[in-house]
């Protein structure tokens, strides 16, 4: 019974760590683009979508990287 509980706990920890990493790859680039826009007072209407597009690309790369690492660990 203890072995089953340990396996279940390990699975949950792995899933939560994977979730946290992928969520971080989404939030951090988006927040950085907002910070850059506000820090440099970029009031132009075309720069903010470019920054968000770049953050989307970084997020896609990071999530792809995390999925590959997760598949290797299986």
C-alpha cells in the first residue's frame, strides 16, 4: 500500500512541476513584454502587438522544449 501511495505522489509531483514550468513559459514572456512597453513608454500602436508576438514565439519555444524534456524522462 505504501508503494502505491508513493507512486501516486510521485506522479502528482511530476505533473505539477510540468504544469508550473509550462505556465511560467507563458506568463514570463507576456509580463516582460508589458514591462518593456511601460518602461520605455512605447505608445505606438504597432509595437505592442510585435512585443506580444515575440513573447508568443518565446512561449511556443519554451513549451516545446519542456514537452521534449518531459517525453525523454518518460
